[in-house]
C-alpha cells in the first residue's frame, strides 16, 4: 500500500489542497483550536520556513492526502543558541490514516533534514506515536518548551548520532507560532 504514495516537496499550486488536508485532519481533535492551516501559511511567510522540508504525500491520481512541515526553531541556553527543527504540523486525511503515510512523511522529512545538516527535531505530540520514530522526552536532555504541556508530550529526536549531546536549553519558536 505504501508504494502507492509519493512523498515530495510541496509546491505553491498545492497550498489550497494542503490547507484542506490539515483542516480535515485536525477537525475532530478536541484538544486543539483548529488553526494549524493558518500556522502553515504564517510559517511559509517567515524566515523559519524551509521549502525543502515541507512535504506532501500524493496518490498516483495526484490527490494530496498528507503533509508535514519542519521549520526552524532556536534552542537557547544563555549565550549559546542552536538551530533545531520543529515538526508542526503533521496531517493525514482521516480516510487515509493508519496506512503508514504519517510514518513515511516523518521518516522522509528526517532523512532530508539530516542531509541538509540539521541534527535535532522537537515537537509537541502524542506520546504513543512519536517514540517509534526515535522521539524521547525532551526533559531527559534538559530541553524545555515555552508553554505548559505534559512532560510526556514534549519530545526531541536526534537526526545524527549524538545530535543531542551537550544540547540543552529553551526552545524558542518563531513569531509565526503565536506563542
Ligand atoms: C497522527 C497522524 C499524522 C498519523 O498518521 P497516520 O498516517 O495515520 O500514521 P501511520 O499510519 O504512520 O501510523 C499509524 C499508527 O499510529 C497510531 N496513531 C495514530 N494517531 C495516534 C495518536 N493520536 N496517538 C497514538 N497513536 C496514534 C495508530 O494507532 C497506528 O498504530 P499501529 O500502527 O500500532 O496500528 C494522523 O492520525 C493525523 O493526521 N491525525 C490528526 C492530526 C494530528 O494529530 N497530527 C499530529 C499532531 S501531534
């Protein structure tokens, strides 16, 4: 089933379909404010946007059924500032979920990010989903987030061996996140 989907970089002509995928993916989630598609629009206008790391999953018929965006964040520890990537948002159309598309998007985004030289990703997400892609509790590494969220949901992953070594501090999101 996985082979039916192609993962590729998003194009400007995809933006309206991508917004729809995001809106539909998050529509039934009670714990969020259903504005993720606006976040993506703001990020695309910001310095944090990395076009190479905003990916879509497309069917052979050209329908976009999934999307992931990795954008730049800082991890700040006093004078020391490190550029990492935030994974946000990740979306798969409800009728295409549990087919491995989310996993495929994450793995491919990680692979491309690593090729571009990034070493660490951070996210706020489901504690039972992301560990299978290498995510661990950020607090284990002394990495903090600028909002109240359960410790288990604030996660980090290494894209390179020892990427998290000597890295600690506060994650500083770009203004686009509206935090
Ligand atoms: C989370 C999401 C991207 C996963 O995409 P997907 O293509 O269904 O994921 P995959 O097929 O790669 O993986 C499916 C597995 O993840 C699990 N999973 C999916 N969502 C989960 C969640 N919220 N919590 C825990 N596990 C979850 C499924 O139970 C399934 O597990 P299994 O393989 O043991 O059966 C998709 O469900 C989605 O778009 N959800 C709404 C938006 C959202 O929550 N985005 C992430 C914000 S952190």
